[in-house]
C-alpha cells in the first residue's frame, strides 16, 4: 500500500526534461519491486554469497598445507575434464582455489537470480496486465526497465559486497575481484534478460531465452577451458563466464577484464533501452501468428501436452547436446597425471568407483540427474500455475475428473524425466564413443531420486497448494548438497538429506537395487498422497 | 416441474470469512433464473459449489437431481459454465479453446458453433493473449451456447461486452429457453435480468433475501406516486405504508408500499386529482433497497468470489 501511495507523490515531483519524464516514477517502482522481493531477494543474496564464503574453510580442511594445494592445482590443471567443469586454477592460495572451485558457479547463480528479477519486474508485469495500470499513471516509458535493472543491481551489489567483505581475509584485492566478477556476471545477464523481455511476449519465454544464453555461455567456457590450461582459448573469451574466470581473483588480478564486462553491460543496456523505447506496452518484437480456427485438442491430456511440449522439446535438446559435450570430455579424464591422493580422493567422493573416466562420467550423470530435478519440479508446478491462473476452472467444470486433469501433466512430468535421462545417456555414449549400455543404465538409475523430488512437488500441489513453490527450495538444497557437498566433505547425515546421495555411483560401481526400489516407492507414496489431497480439497480460484 | 438446482442451508467458510451462511436457491427446469447480489455476496462461491469446485461445509445442494461434488464428472457433461473473468491460454487460438471446452462437455454442435462465431463477430484464429476482455468472454459464451447441455451456469457473462453483443447474448439466452434449457444467470445488469429472467433470487452476505418472480417481488416493494390535486391533501401522512411524503402546496410526491396503494389512491381521489403519475418499482429500486440495507447495517463482511 505504501508503495502505491508514494508512486503518486514521486511521480508528481519530477522535472520537465525529456529524460526525467521518461524515467518518472522509477524510484517508486524500485521501492515496489524491492517490497515485492523482500523475501526472495535476501534468500538469493545469501545463497550466492554463502556458497562462496563456506568454501575457504572447507578447502582448508581438505588441502591443509601449501604443498598439498600446489599438488592439487597441478593435477586439476592437467586434467581437461576438471578444467571443463571448473575452469583452470590460477593460483594455489586458499583464495585462488576457492575462486576456482565456486566462483564460476556463483556467477551462474547470480545470473539466474538476475534474470528472474529482471523478467519478473518487466515482462511478467506486462503479461499480467499490471504494468498497464502503472504506465497509465505518471510512470515514464523507461521507468519499469530501469527499476528492474536497479533491483537486479541491488541484489548483485549485495551479494558482491558480502563476498568481498567475507573473503577479505584471503587478500583484499582478490576478494574485491571475486565480488566484482560475480556481481558483474549477474548484471551482464540482467541486461541480457532485459533484452529478452523486450523480444518476447511471454515471461516464460524471456526467462527461457536468457537461460539458453547462459547455458551456451557455460558450454563455451567449458569447451574452451577443456582445450587450454590458461583460460586463453577463443571459446573462453567468447563467454561472459570466461571473462569472470579471466579476472583471476587471488592470482594476479587482471582488472582490465572488468572494462570488457562494463562495455558489454553498456552495449546490452543500450539495445534493451532502444527496444523498450520503440514498442508498445504489452507488445513485443516477435509477432504473434494467427492460429487455427478449429481445434483438435479434445482431452485434458492433449491440452497438457500442448502446453508443455515446447518445454519438453527444449529440455530434451539441451540434455542431448550437453550429454554429447560432456561425454566427449570424459576421455580427457584419463589424462590425469600421477596418483595424487587428495585429488583422486575428491573425484572419487564425487563420482565414486573405479577409474577416473568412470568417476568423471558418474559425476556428470549425477549433475544431469539433479538438473532433471529442476525439470520435474517446473513441470509438476504447471498444474499449480494452471490452477492459480484460473485456467483450470473451466476445464474442471467440463466432464474432467481432477485425477484425469492432473494425470495429463504428471505423465509429461514423470515420463519426461525418463526421456531426458535416456537422451542424456545416449548423448554421452555418442560423445564418449561407446559404452552405450552402461551410460544409459547409469543415467536411468538417477530416476528414482528425480521422482522423489517430483513426488514432493505433487504432494505440495495436491495437499498444500499454498506452499507449492517451496518445492524450489527443496530442489535447491538437494542441488547444493550434490554440487558442493563432496568438495566440502559434508557429514554423511547432511548428504543423506538429498535423495541423490542414496543412489549408486554409476557407471563404475555395483548396481545396488534396494535404494533404487526404496526411492521409487517413496515417490509413489508422495504422488499418491498429493493426488488424494487434490481430490479432497477446494479448487483455488 | 422438476428442479434443475436445489440448494438449501448452504454454508461455506474460507478461514474466518463466511462466504455462504445458509443460502437457499431453487431453479426450476426450463426457466431462466436471475441470481443477484452485491459484490462479494457469495454468488460466485455458490456457483463454484454447484460445479463441484468447492466443497460445501454444510447444507444440501443438488444439480439436475445429483450431488455436485460426488457426481461432478457425470454432471459436467450436461452443464456449460461461463466465468465472469475468462482466462485463456496465451498460445491457443480462440477456435481451439471453443472446441476444447465443447469436447470436454457433452459435445459441440458444429453448425451452431459457426453460426455463433459469426453472430458474436469473433475471430477464432487469434491467439489467447491477443483477445480483449470482451472477446475472451465471447470465446467462453460461444463454447457454452454451442454445447449440447441441459443447464447453463453463467457468472456475470456479459461483463466486457458492448451493447450490440449484449443484444446478441440476450437473443441467445432466449433461444436457450425456447429449446427447453435451464439457465442460471448471475448478473449486475438489472435491465438484462428484467428482460430475460422468469424468476430471480437476491442474495446478500451469503443468505438469500428475496426469491420469486419479478411480479411477486414487485408486490413486496414500493410504488412512487406523484399527483397534482384540486384541493389540499389530508391525512396522507397517517395512512399505513406511506413513505417519503413531500407536499408542496397541492403537489404531492410519495412512496407507498405496493400492497397499500389502494388506500392512498382513495385518499387522493377524495381531494380531487388533476394529474397523476404512478411508477411501478424497477428491479433496480428493489435491488438498491437491499444494497442500502447492507450499507446501513455496516457491511463488514466483504468476501471475494
């Protein structure tokens, strides 16, 4: 309420110059954005900064002495698959190793945070029609975009400051470089999202486009670093994530790289503002084509497929490509020199098993499994979205039982995970050039844990719809545990919180059926509980 | 006649708000029934209970002789529903949605569908996101009127329609009645209700306050009378059922309870009538009386939907 009240007062207080008119109301919109994000934003900031700040302590416990660290650095750098995952190591200090181990992923997280914030306050507002009300008041043409970018700036600056302050003990200039690098990556993708939000009419598509650019940036960097131990290949330099790496925090900072980031920021900002100034509120540059005058969709299931098929195709293509890229890299894992105990140790904790190639493949399979957890959560939540948007109401007012309505989406959600993991295994086999059976089996063996996450989503949507989005928090925790748990050497009790921790580490290890069966049963119980809840409760309206 | 809808003593709470507090509703088969009430009085909640989307806390509800919660799917083959605020899928065309809604019910009369698309001047090839509010409403209306069903439940269906389309809508409802279908029409457009409805129910704060044919309801309310008299009026103020009496020399204006009209006219005739206008109560006055009562009593329970 206060934000609305102040909207008017700020707007009336603006001067008459053209720029000021275009930006009128920005301050009020920013306050509105920060107020709406008062929970989400601090959580994101703490997540990004927390990931980084827990790293030095855990690295110290794994690599206690300078000699161990130098050893680790050498073996990591000589292994192209490790470089593909984390980038090259530029120094053997605790700070440099922390920046290597987590800096890139913190940058990716900051980018995701930024794209969510920017799209949420631009295209999503327009799509919902709320922007129309605001733009009809004294709000300038450029104010919404500016407010969204400022909100992203607040979040990135917050994360950057926390990181800089928290890492200062490892060296002030390195801490500053790391904080600036991560925040810079975040802001870069904030402007990418700003452009995407002008191009598309749907918020979902704008987020998807930006995420695709982010994914491409990651693959470029990974491919470049697989080929170069210096971070100097052309592919790395083409990726904004490669710039952050090449800032070389804690290892002779190259400050001039920041100029590159700043230039890209300005360039993308100019494009976004240019586009924003040339279009109508609610419209986009990708025009809408007319559809068929008659429809063939006749069942709730067909409707669910029509709504989700785009996402399924996109995810499938992504999993196939990524599987091929990482399958290809696995061969490099054999390049590792010597039998460095601690390095072997950390890789085996992540991937388990015998032989480093298998360990690498198992690590990758594990990562794909966790990413598929994101798919299943978002796919199940489509049910919730259909309900809260009131599009489900006329469908359920037809001769469609609630279970039948839910089943359409759930078949796509759970069947989709099988498709994704199968395609991923096939992609890895193609990239690796063999072992199709083992890789396919390894990928499919991740399914029970993915289904547990999907089942939890069904339970929340069905039995406690108000808390449905909490699924993201659970998926986030599981991802964090699986992603950084092995490097942090977390206690087994914590690791066990994630369903993924209970799976056999394939390929390489023995297939143990009990956890696979137990997890599948847990998933079945969760889904059944959710469906029972859905049958009994009121439809949200 | 059999009942299409019977509701008695329906209760429904959302947390601490009581959306329905013992609501009664009877709709005869084959009639067009108006469902009136201020915003937040519980119309949409009642409709959503009747559709099996909400589960009533207590009370009885029957739709076409069956339980709306337990027999939802079977019932929905015979029911078409138009919400007051139609949300469409952004990337589906209007035509696709019309056919989907139709197939999800008992089926669709294709010839009638095409005829309705033309009458409502709807472009069925446009995508959901490009429709205006009125056009989204038309998508749901075409699907409902073209569906092969026994009962239409329309929840403020004409919000957003222009006057020409409003006329098309009224003709469609009349046709539905001629075909023997039952219509429950929740509306704020009183002229629309007056034109279309055989009977109306007025609800307030989740309770039915009036129910009956318009003639019956009119009888319960006041007629306004304006007269110019030959001599001074006498004794009008003491007559039962007279309200808001204003005497200006020999001009008289007053409101009288319709069942007490007789006595007033007799008293006026005694004074000698030069001219006389008597206006029967409009539905609007009837309705406003309930609205105003609500406001005077301090309308503290404002319930959404």
